[in-house]
C-alpha cells in the first residue's frame, strides 16, 4: 500500500485527475513541438501535387525533347549515309564510264585532229558534267567538248589534280575550283589513258558542275530548312542541296564544318553559317576526301515536342486546379470538425468534464469524436472510481493496525496513521513537528545500516529501537522504501510493528525450552534411579519368595501375612519402576518399535486370557464382539498387547462389582477401531482433561485400587509412536469408553 495514494483530499484528487490547461506561455512551446496542422498538410498536398505534376511535365517534355533530338540525329545520320552512298555510286559509275572512254582507240591516238566522236555527243550522253576533255602527258588539252579560250588549247599541267593523276596513274577526284574552260565551280574527275602496252600517255577529265550537282535524287523536295552538303577535307563546299550557287566552292568556316573535319563521323547539334540551328549527321565518302553532311532544322524537329509540352502544361494546370479544389473541399470537411474536437478538448482541459464533442464531418472523424466522448465517459467513471478508492484507502490507512508513516528522505514526517500515533503515544501534529529524531533511536548502530541499505537499493528492512513520547524504549520491526510521487518528489513509506509481544513470546519459548530440558533431565534421572532400584527390589522379591517356601516361617499366620505384604508391595513397586522406565524411554526417543502384520482378533483373545483372573477377582464380566471387522493391523505386537492389557485392566479395576466390559471391533477400510466400554463410575470433563498426565490418578488413589498414574500416559505415548490414536468418551455415572484406532494391515500370508 502506497501511503501517498491515500494522503490527498478528494478535491485534490479531482484536480489531479483533470487535464492540465495550457497557459498562454506554454502554447507557443507546444506549437513548436507539435507536428504540422491539417491546413499545412493540405497545402503541402497541393504543393506536392504541383511539384509532382511539374516534375512529370518536365520529365515528359525532356523525354519528348530527347526523343525528338535522337530521332532527328538518326534521320540526319541516315540522310548523310544516303548522300554518301549516292556520291559513292555516282563516282563508281563515273569511274567505270571513264575507264571505258579511256580505252577507246580514238582517245588513245591523242591526236587533236582526230578527236573522238564522243566529244560531239557529250552533252547528250553526259549532261551531268560541265565538259569533257583530253590532255597529253604535257598537260595540254588535246580535245574538249567546250571551245578553248582564244582557240588555244589550255595547259593544265600545273593543276593539282593533273599532277595527282600523272603521279598516281589512277582515277582521281579533284578539289573544287573554277574551271578555266567552263567558268563554273567544278570538281574534275580525271582518269589515266594508256596505250596498248599499258603505258600512260595522257588523261581524260570530266569536270562535275557542282552548282548543278545533286548528290541525292529528290533532295529538292526536302523542306527548305533541311540541307544536304558535301565538303572536302579543306572545308570547301563541294555540293549543297539548297542555294548551291551561293555556297559551292566557298569555305564558310561554320562550327559544324570544323566539327566534321575533326570528328569525321557522328551527329551534332550546331548553327550553320546562315545562323540556323540544325541537327547534323555526317560521315566520310569512301574513295574521296569528301564528307556527306545532312542537317535538319531544330524548329521542325521540336515542333511536335513543343506541342506535346503545351498539352502537358494545360493538363498539369488542370490537375493543379483540381487538386486545389479538392484541398479546399477537404479543408471544409476535415479541418472544421477537427477544430471542433480541439475546442471540446480545451473545454475539458479548462475543467468542463461534462463537455462532449459533436459527432460530425466524415465517418472517420465522427468515429474519432464518438471514441473521444467514450474516453471522456470512461475518464469520468475512473475519476468516480478513484474517489471511491481514495476513500477506501483512507479508511484502510486510518483503521490499519499497523503503524504507517509517510516521510521525506531528510526525516520530515508528512503523515502518520492513528496506529503509529498510538504506538508512539503522541499526536500526529506533534509527531510532524518533532521529526523522526525524537522517536527513532538514531544512535542505534542498526539505524546507519538501514539508511545505507535504503539509499543503495531503495528499500530496507530490519529492527530498530523506537522511543515513545514518555521516553520508554521498545523494539520495533521497520520496513522502509523510497518512491517518486506524482509531483516528482521522492518520498518514503515507513511501516512499523511493535515487537514487544514477540519478545515476550520468545521469553516464554525460552522458558518452555528450559522446562523441557528439565523434564528430560528428570526423565533421565528417573530412568537411572529405576535401574538402580530394580537390583535391590529383585533381591527383596527373591528373598520373599524364599521365605514363602520356608515352612518354619510360613507356619505362623502373622509371618505369612507380613511376607505377603512384602511380596505385594515389591510387585507393585516393580510395576511402577517398569512403567517409569517405559515413560523415560518414550520421552527420550529411545523406544524401539518393530511393526509387523498382527491378527488383532487373536491378540485380543490373548489379552482377555491374561486378564481373566483379574476379572474373576473383581467380579466383572468381559464381553467380546468382533462382528465382521476383525482383521489385521500394522503395529508393534508387544506394544499393542501392552496397550490392550492396560486399557482392559483399567476397565476392570475401576468398574463396579457385577459390572461388565464390552470390547467391540469396528472401523473402515483404512482404520481398525477397538472400543473398550466399562460400567464404572465414569469421568467428568475436568478429569478427562487431566487423564493423560503422569502420576495423576484423578482421585483413584483414595479408592484403594492399586495404580501408578502412568498407565494411560504410556498408552497414549505408545499409540502416537505407532501412528495410532486413542480417544475417551465418558460422563459421571455412565461409565467410560476408550477407543483405539490402528492403521489396517494385510494378512501375513499375503505379504
């Protein structure tokens, strides 16, 4: 029992049970510790939705942009590949054609007077070329489709391409230049002419009109912003699908040309010389130092991506507007009921314990309100139950027979129950004023140990000397424990129990132990004395028997009577000594028992035979009824015979003349009962209470019947030693019934 729970007043208890209302200074602190409000969460929902939509739009736009750029790069690279393939095919066809022309006999003659007829048919046969000419090894034109300037044959020995064809003696593609005969930007295709022995004797030239050269068939149908260009290794434009007259033969120096010459193959995004941004694909043309370049304007490439981005933006804006509307709707549906719950909680915190929340809003919030109200109802019930418990605990505190103190660790006494005040003989107010030093013997060495143990483990138990208000001292059992109260203050519960009664009992127990010791010493003394008395007593009995056989002595009646008295007194004294010895052995725990299976019927018959002479002398009839209960018991046969003879002897001796003794067998499956009922004078309740005391004959010593007062004492001790029992039922004038109960055994032949 914690004393603190029973020390407050009921109103204080109710105050502690109420929720604490926040002060104005505490609200900002709680707000700082609290999580975000629902409004903030809804705003975060909208912002998060906007951010997610924006991220999705940006990702979608970026993916569309990248996809469009990749598609444009693939298309540009494919268009460049087509261009390269077309130029390679054109050059391969031209080379084959020129090899056939170089093998014509008229051309091998190298005679200006006998030019081949093909020169006259050139325009019809090869309209894609600006001219067709033939030169000797000195670089002088021998034949030409176009007339020579000034009617003189042009000398081309200094041209790069002529020197190259003479040096290499293979098909040569020359860099662009302005032809002196055609006056156009051309690229000369030269092929060696050999005689029959294979010796080079001159060359033929087909200058390609680069302004009219279309590297890809149908390129004129491409969008104006898409261009196809062929450049050489010097960066000179060899062919162009758009406005060739402005670009062919020039070196514009645009960034893409430098990148093509540096990278040779690949894709790129760059601005052209006219300032148009395009996606380019480029690769070298086999067999030449030319490069095929195809460019697609980014305006055309990204137009669909821009349209998709616009559609996504419109869709995202619609989603954001929808999310904002949902947030406003949820604010009205959620925030308002939640604020109502908050207001109710504030009212409850302010002390309005009967306030209840309105069940409104969505089903979940309505369920929360219902559970909140149920919690308030349960709390109200708990407060009522706590008040009842407080009253019960206060009653226990006030009515407890154990002394209880509630203190502070420094010794200040806060409360004391009436038992403590009564134990110390002082009023509670005075006890609180005095403190513990006035009533606790702090000089007792046990005090320091108790204080140290409580400081180490939080609790301590032991014994201590206490001081009453009148100055008297007494021993007390003390139990002390530390606990933290609801207000956070460490307090101490102290339970005290007066040990005066216990010490008195210990003194009584010590006295009893001393008496038992004296009794055991007495028994030992009696045993020793009995042994010492038996020797002279046996001599007396022996000599009395000798005297009885002496006829000279026994002839006198007076001597016969005196010797009879000696013999009778000796036998009585011997019986007394034997009984004292038995009692001494029993009390000393030295009685040896030999339990066995005993046929109780036969043993009873033996005992009746042994007491037959006594019953005849006392004129008492002994009757025996065994019925169906005769059987076997588990006990010491000698001691059972001693018990039966003793009980039968008493029933006969203390009976009336002409009386009877009824001996019956009974019991159940576990126990066998032997009852011995006499018709004697009977016993009073007081006599029955003293029946089994040693040497107490209950007044029978005045009756003239011989006895020692030890027989029944020995009977009871023997019965207890054999795990048996003896009871007596008697009343004055109604005789007595002694009942012996033994545990049943098994027939000897079964064992």
